[in-house]
C-alpha cells in the first residue's frame, strides 16, 4: 500500500519507488521496492530501467542493496535544483517560459520528453512529498519560486499553488514515456 507521499513503480505498478545513492559514486538512482527496477538520474532521456543487480554489476559493484544509501534527500524531500521538480521548474518553467511554451502544460510535456523517466519519477516524488506536507501557500511559494526558481505563477491560471501541484502530479503520471522506452535495458 502506498501513502500519499509515495509514487508507484511504472514497471510493475506495485511497489513504491524511492531515491538512493550508490555509496562509492554518489550516483543517484530511483529504485522500486517491489521489483528492483532501477533508473539512473544521470542517464539519458531515452534510457529505460535496468534490474538493480544488473545495473550495479555493470558498475563493478556486487553487494546489491548494500551498495546503496538512502539519498540525502531522505528519499523524497526536494530542495535541489538539479533533479526532478527542480529541473522542471528551473530549467523549463523558468522566468521566460511563456516565450518557449504556449501553456504551462506544454512546458511540462517538454520536460517529460527532454529529461526522461528518471527525472519524471524524481519530479513525481518531489510533488507528492510537497503535497503531503500540508504547507500553506506562502511556504509553497517559497519552495517553488525562491528555492527552485520557477517563473510560473499558478494563480495567473486560476489555481492555488496547492491545486496546481495536485494537477501536476496527475499530469506527470499520465505523461509517462511510451512503453517501448520502458522496456529497453
Ligand atoms: Zn516495480
């Protein structure tokens, strides 16, 4: 069973995915608790999942989950501009986003297409975590605008920030990459 802060695995649809770091390299991975599918946050947009054991062995690591530590983001906490929601807000929905995209959702789709599944999963974890914290609008504004650098202002589209995050979570789930991309190793 997944709580509101959790994101289900797009491979098996069962387990929640979590963030980990490979201890020796600090590479950040998103791993399914249930089926061991793993996505690298450093991988190209077209990369699919690999089996965790296989992925670690390819890196010369043989001790399975013992090679991992929970991400410093405590598995879900956002606050970095270089992964997930930070990439979407700072890299796509930045100050000049209206010059690049017709609507904010076009910008979200460009993020999905351009960054791939690992970053989409990271963004979903960030959004679910933010929603689950019960922050007021001021606190949400601080995270999105001041910390993650977005120039998008949800009230301009008639949403509270909370409402927009809720819609964003749905959009990111629906905007997943085609199955062919998921199936490649
Ligand atoms: Zn899974």
